[in-house]
C-alpha cells in the first residue's frame, strides 16, 4: 500500500507513523506530507528517514490511502483532490464528520457500513470515540435514552501548543497561549469555540457524533468539556439512562467481552482507570461502574483513553486496516 500521512510533522501525525509501524500495516511506500514550510524536513518510519513533500506532490503520486491530521481547512481543500485521483482519505479533522454523505466510523462498532465508494472517511473526535466504544454494546443490549457526559481533556488534544503552554507555566515562562487562561493548577471549561447555544464545538461534537455513530437520533446527549493540565489521555464521567433495566455485573461482563474495552473496576482494591496509566495504550478503560440510585435504569461510569491513540491515530489506522482486510481499497 502506498500511504500518505498528511500532517506528518504534527503530534497526531507522528503517532500515526508510530502506529503504522507498530501494527505492521502493509506500507510499500510511505509519503510524509506537510505544509510548504515543512517540505524537505525528514521524518523517521521503521528506522528509515523520509523527506516531507507538499500536498500537490502527494496528490500526483496517486497513493492508495491518505491519513490526514492537518486541520479542517486543509481537509476541506485537499481531501477531494486526493479522492479525485482514487486515493481513500481517512481524516482526523471535524471537517467531514457531520456531512450526510460521509460515514463516521469506529471499526469495532460500525465498520460494516463502509464500501469501496467511500473515498473520504472522517475519523470521529477523540472524546466521542472513547465514549461510544463503551456505550455501543450497552445501547445494543439496554437501549440508551440519555447520556450526560463531563470530560476532563488532556492538553495534548490541543497539540504541541497546549503542551508547550503548560511547560512554560511550570518554568515560569510567559510564552504563546494555547488557551485563554493559564492551564497550570487550573481546569478550563472551554474546549474549542462557543456556539450560539452556549455549548462549545467540542461539547456539540459529543452530542452529534454519538448520535451518528450509534445511528440513533433519539438518544439525548448533553456534555460539558473541560481542559485539564495532564498529558496521558481524556477522562469522562458518564451518566447514562436506558430504556431497560440492567444488572451491574452483567454490564461489567458485556464491557469485559467488548473488543478494545478493558474493565478496571474494583473499589476494594482502588482499581479504576486513570490517564497516567492509559497513556500509550490503545484500549478504552472503563471503571467506577455503579447504578445511579437517583433515577431508574441509570448507570454511572468513568471512561479513560489515550486521545492521541484510540482517540485519533489508532482508530484511523484501524479504519485503514478494515478497508484492506475487506478489499475496500
Ligand atoms: C481536543 N478533541 O481535545 C479535541 C481535538 N483533538 O482539543
């Protein structure tokens, strides 16, 4: 497979290269792509150095698959150009996610909706992916009525800028601000920009993308997305109300038997997921599973995942693997 990684010099792009190598994806030719200012730089893949090329050069090479993590503007402008020459694009930006002609896929949940005709495939938002990984099997069994989710999102979700701001604040340096306020010793209830309804784009992604991936617009979702000064991954406190009742041990068993989900749930041994330990792993970790005693058929849980891996790069590569395995590319 001739594979282009668009945004190869960015944080997610670097993890995509790492995941492609780790999972031994069948890359016969790797083309790292970035903006003109990065053309000529080198990236390493499987011990070899590759020179970064520009977008038009990559289009002209007619690669089989292009993995994008280069922002919405670049995706809107360039994904169609790649698709026109027959390349299948898997895009990490939010540009195409809510396009009614595009499919929003988490392979373990709805990979089967993909066809050869899908040439631009958006990857869901990191905080959505970990949420639906845990909730999809429970929706199938108990039918979800409503989800209330509060997120505690890693600064790596804002890329190098977010990490650099925290490091500067640790060192007492006044540098470029990724956020409106200091992030050190703080929690900022503001991820992405605000919409007219008073919610942030990040919060509305959780609402809209969850309904699309679970293919059920009757599911009510409300979210609060908070940025916190950690790097290991995103955490989510989730309250979910079902149409039907459940047994907590059955919920644990369903999740335990869900590929890509790991249950860490034993308060007697202080066992629960934490981003410090989720970092660098591809699983979605679920714990603090307990009945919500304040209302019927409702459950609380705590969901943690490395937002750069399953939340972005790994899910992207898993979509590519699904396409290859099912001869869709
Ligand atoms: C964030 N999910 O964490 C968004 C984009 N990666 O900022």
